[in-house]
């Protein structure tokens, strides 16, 4: 079964690329994907955060951030359904999308620095750079009037192409190994010595008892 994982990778690559292309032309799908990502990002952080953060205030602040992120994700999922049906109040959803996403990025950076500065939480250089970038991205989103779901759709398309390429290359490597293993098995069968299936000749002098 493991040798055939490449089939799943090829299928996932096709799905990922198709969804990425579709999101460029459909804002409601962008809202849906963004909302789903926010919900997953929030919910799967709850338990690890609460178990590893040592300060009660820091734990409370992080929990509030997680809850707000999850609620925003749910709102965006609801917005995608409204846009997909009758369009709803498009201007309202665009404003919520823009300022909500900007808040998520900005708050993540601010809370990170609060934890490291005031509560001496351990960190790494890469995390520092990522959260500085998070504050910058959040600020740019809020103050950029041109920012909308279409822009994120292009970003999702780029990420989909990269992800599809990685899955395809990985799947190609798996398929190549599968075919090589199949070829090796055939060679082993060809080189395997054949058993002599000839029946032994009966000894004519062997005494037999016949029953009439």
C-alpha cells in the first residue's frame, strides 16, 4: 500500500491546483478557505498553548486571541455562503474581511512580543522574524484600500501551484520507485531456477500387490 501513495499525491496535486485556479475567479471560495484556515489555526493551538504557557495572564490573552480568530473564521465561512447565494451585503463582508484579517496578523505579532518581553517566553530567531513580518502585514492590510479577497485569491493560487508542484515531484519520485521495484520483481522471477516437475520413472522391478 505504501508503494502506491504516489496515486494519492497526484490526486491531491490536481485538487490543490484546481481549487487554486477556482479561487482566482470566485471570491466566496476565498472567504470560505480563509475562514477554514483561521478556524483550524485557532482550534489546533488551544491545547498546546494552555499546556505550555506558564503565566496565567499570558495564557488568558492567548486564549482570547484564539477565540477571536476562530469567531472571525466562522464569520468568513458564513460570509462565503451569503456571497455564494445572493451576494448579500458585499461591502460589509469586504470590510470585515480586510480589517479582520489585518487584526489577526497584527494581534499575533503584538501578543508574541508581549509574551517574550513581559513574560520571558522562550523564542527563536525565525519566530522573531515571522512575527515582525506579521505586524507589518497586518498594518499593510488595514491601510491598503486596494486589499480584497481577489488579492488573497492570487496568493492562494501561487501557494496552490507551489504545493501542487511539490506533491507532483514527490509523487513522481514515488512512482519511479514503484516501477523500479516492479521491474526488479520481474527480474527476480525470470532468474529464479525452475523446479523440475518431471515425474520419477517407476522401477520395473518393484514388486506390487494387485487386487483382483
